[in-house]
């Protein structure tokens, strides 16, 4: 199973609820998905120039999970590692008003409603992983180094 | 009431792979929402690193406290690069070291001792904010 990998990069935004939901849904997929090995890439490290993270994203398929329409994780990943295999915008699933709620919740304060949101977003991530070509999971579908010819 | 612009920006790394990233995030959120809501606010690190002008305007030349879960110090580096003035670099591991042998939970969920350490880190952040304001 180890060679079948997919990266999941969450924005984990700290300013709004959507960021918390993006993070927790990503964690849920990482903790529970068994068909392929999901690997989470630490976005700040990835953006700070983490070589392992960037190389992983160049070889294996990556799904980005963003809490709001700014889509920071998607934009940044595509800047450094080429096109992503799928992207989830949490605000499209839980509604913009919920996603942009500035009262970011801590894990200990999650309600049943938040848990339902997390489950829905996690389901969407799993669906996207299921849509990726099987060859890509093994790193066979190398989709460019992302250097843009530089 | 302190204006949003003059609030101290608290920016955790929110690293997603290990419990220390979660501790950084939880400590930052506890500070801005429970301990110092009038004097501090969070700013998304993922947004900062996009280089968008709107977020640059928000932190450039402003007092920022970063909270990092590992020695790579991604929050501190990225905030400095974006022009924020890092008045304090909080390292989660400094507080963790004071609790040798304890378990803190996982990257998904803190346990009891994890919450205790988060409270200690949040107090350190709040103390620093209160020095500023």
C-alpha cells in the first residue's frame, strides 16, 4: 500500500471557521482512509521552500482543501508544483456565511453541527481522491516539475 | 477599543502533521478569542504566504507574535518575509520541554496534558501582548 500515495494540503486558515473545517476534514481523511496512503503536506513549510514537500507534490497527485474562496492552498501549490489533481473550497460546501464566520472554534468547542460540516467536506475530499487516475497514485503520472522552464 | 489595525497579530504555524502544530494553533486561538480579544487578532498564515497585497497591508510594519510547532520556524520566517515585525517568536517546544515524558495527544486531537500546555503557551502570548498594549 505504501507506494499508492496522494497528498492533501489544507489551508488551515486561522481567521475563519472554514479554515478549521478544512484542517479537521483533512485530518479525518488522513486518519481514516485506507485504500491509498494519504500524506499531508505542511503548507507553511511547503511554502517556505521545504524540498521534500515540493518534490512530493511534483510526483504524486495532490488535493488542496481551502476554507474560503481565496483558495490560498491551491494557488500556492500550483505556483510551486504545477496543477493540482483536485481542489475543495469549503465555503461551497458549508456556505460562505459559515465559512467566513470569524469566530474560529477550537477543537474542544466543536459542536455536532461542526462535526457534520467536517464529515461533508471529508466526503468531498475522498470523492476527489477516487477520481484520480490509478497510475497517478504510484507516481507514474509525473505532471511536470513546476519550474515553468526556469 | 483598540482598532483592528493596531491589534497585535498572532500567527501560528498550524502545522498539520504533528501534535505540536495543533498546539501552536490552539494556543493562538485561545489567546485571540479568550485571553486578549480586544488587543489581538489572528491572521491566516496560508494567506500571508500568497503575497496578496491585501494581507501584506494588514501585517506590514505591524507587531506580530508567531507561534511555531517545530524548529523550522515557518510562521516566523514567512511573517518576517512579508514585512511583519515579529516582536516575539513563541516556540511550542520550549514549553513542551518543561513536561518531559508527558503525552499531549495527536495531530487531530489534544488530550488533557496537551490542553494544559496550550494554556501555558497562551498565557505566554497574552503576557507579551499585554507588554505591547
